[in-house]
């Protein structure tokens, strides 16, 4: 009986080791495929990061251009407002003269007098 056990023991050990080797080879194969997939994902991620960086630079450039345009428009509005105020101030005496003449009943052109 002991001889049978001693004879069968190496076969069980060899069978167990073979099973472990097969499991490890399967795991290794699966991990290799996972590693390859991760490598592809890493490349896509790096490309997306580069694309995002380029887009960010473009957007920042556009924002600067828009801010410059806005500042220019604000300056133009301030200049137009100032010109309008000056025109109003220049027209007040003429408008007053016209109103005075209308009140007095004279319809002559104030520019001719």
C-alpha cells in the first residue's frame, strides 16, 4: 500500500503542477492582452491630451481676441458718447433760438440773421 501511495504521489504532484502551469499561462496570456489594450488606451489618451491642449490654446487666443474687440468697442462707444454730448451742447443755443423765434411768432431762418 505504501508503495502504491509513493508511486501515485509523484503523478498527483505532476498533475497539480501541470494544472498550476496551465492556469498561470492562461493568466499570463490574459494579462498580456490586457496590457496591450491598456497600451492602446494610453496612446489614445495621450493623443486626446494633445488635442485638448491645442484646443485650449486656440480658445485662449480667441478669448484674447474677443477681449481686445470688446475693449475697442467700449472705447468707440465712449468716443461716440462724448461726441454726442458735444453735439448736444453745440445745438442747445440754436435750439433755444428756434424755440424763442417760434414763441415770438417769427419763422425766419436763424442762420440768415
